[in-house]
C-alpha cells in the first residue's frame, strides 16, 4: 500500500525518469498564473489549498503532515514510515480495510508516501465522493487504533519491503550508503525506511507517541485538486476536518551539516549489476536552508549541466564522443534542511569507466574555469519554465507540488513566484554557484560495479 521515498533510490534508472522526478519535486511545475490556488486556514489550524481543474469530473485529495523520517527520534529510524503503513489499519469508527475498500468500490485509487520532511496520503475519486473521502481521512487523523498484533504483523511487511527495495537492489543500496557518507551529522543521512536493526526494536508505544505528537490538523496541509470549487471544498472540509481538535505540536529542528573537508568514495560490487554506474554528490542549499537564494541559480546550473538531452554532459559524453549510454544531473531544492546536487554517468559497453570519468571531469573543469554562456542560460531558463506547463494537466502533480512546498517551509506565494525567480537568475549567479560547487573537494563519489563470479 505505502511507498517510502529515498530521494535517490529511483533516479539512476533512465534519463526521462529523472527529468520527471525533478519536475515533480521542484517548483518547476508552477507558474504564477497557472493554478490560481484558493486557500483557507480552519479554526483548528488546518491549511487548505484548492486548485480548480475542470478537465474531468474527478478530484484528488492529498493530506500532508509536516513530519517525516528526519523527525524520527534518535535511534528509532523508520518510525515515520512505520506509522504511514499503520495508518491503514483502521479506527474505532472505520475498522481495518474499510477505507481502502471504499476507495476501490468508488472506482478510485489511493496511496501514501514518506519523505524526510513530510508524510502524505492521497486519494483520487469521482468528484461526488469527495465529502465521504474527507470524512474517512479526517477520522484517522486522530482516531487510529493500534495493538501489538497489528504492529508486529506490519513490521514483517516493512522488513520485506526493505529487503526487496534496498538490500536486493544494488543501486538503492549504493545510494543509501552515499546518503550516509554525505550527511554525517544530519538525519537526511538516515534512510527513510530506517535501518533494519532499529526497525526490529520499534515498539507500539513509540509509534503511538509519535502519532499523538505530530498528527494534528494544525500540523497538516490539505490540497484538493480537480473539478471542484473552492467554496465547495471549504464547506466539506469544515464539516469533516473542522471537527478535529487543535493540538500543540513541537517545533521541528534541522541541524546544520558541518563543513566537509575531504573527498569520500563508496564502491559497491554486486553480481546483480549488469553495467557500471558512477555518481557524485555535493551538499548544497535548499529553498529553506541558509543561503537559499542560491537555490534558483543551482536549478538553472543543473539544467545546463545535465538536465536534458541537449545538456553539456549529454551532448559531450553521449552524443559527441561518445563514451556513455546515459548521463545527467539532478537537484531537489524542496527540503526543510540542506539538499544535495548529483551527477551520474553510465559508460557504453566495453568502455572503461575510468576513461569516461576522465572525460566527465574535463567537462566539469571547463564549466568551473570558463563558466556557462548567456545563450545557455537563456535556453535553460526557458526550458524550465516551459516544462512547467505540462504539469497543469495533472491532478496529482499540482497537489503534490503545493503540499511539498508548504510542508518544507515555503508558502503559496513562494510557489507562485517560482517562474519569476528563475527568470531573474543571471549568468554571474550561475557561474558563481557552479564554481563554488565544482571547486569543492567535499563530495562523495559512488561507484556501482559488476562483480565477477568465482
């Protein structure tokens, strides 16, 4: 039912898969006049955002809680994700299975996800059933019923999820180790799903305490996108979510990552690996961290460097030379703490990975020494802003964008101003952040290699 989000576990799959993830995890899906969101804060503190979309008689409801794996107590990793699983186990009013059975009977779909800074639950149903879905979702905001049997049963599911998605997936396992090496003091270095030894030790009382601490209307964001009016949504929300009482929630804290002074390298060899992959990552500012004004310049820099099939890395290493089958760069600015920037490359068959890396390093050195050109800047900014138009056709895309933003320290106004901020980025700003990042030796390099059987 649920999914956990390790931010890099699915990225090195295909170039277009990467581009889609970046589109859905940054503000590049938002234009100032594209969504015209309507907002309301209920008396109990619930923040509601409505995005009207009349393309089809359906609606998506996404409820974000401002708590994620980075808020797990020390030594209890995986707690936020564990609770996400258990949220489907029922309440006194709605026994286990009724919520999901109702969504399925209505011809809808549902799921949930856990990130470092938020946990989300969503349903897409015919618009006439929005009120019922709101009643069900608001009921489990504070009405969840747990016991030892349910917790221990779901623990087995989560451990199997970890084995199948991480431990039996060399790419995910490498990314998990890179995270741990990159963030030496920050909880972003701990996997969202948690470490196995700590998942085994989580107790029912830990989960109940976490639930009662963080799950509250004043710590949540409700985003509704679809064939509805804002007045309709606000009235339905008042009659369902509005009945849930306000509860004091502690302030979230994010420690600063200390300045890294050394290069680190993580190497994984596995018999399941068919071809090598090389990754490099740096810690960089996010929209909400210190030096957040650099985030927009970093977005444009990443687009120029490896954000498309016409990017510098792809043009040089895949098309012109050619040495690689794929390459690119990514950056996720929507974090409550610091974020990271990454580049990757996969060599062509029978091309030594060291030869490819040497060529990639030369491209990075060219950018560091000579910077990017004004024409590159213009094309990248236009591509970022133009690509955002396509997200408007989606129900879940806009809801996800606003939910993530409001869960990580941003505002509706910040989202709406994204295109303006991108358009204002100068070539001097891009070259400044590029040189600062590329000149630093404080990065982590990861290498995934085939392991030859004896």
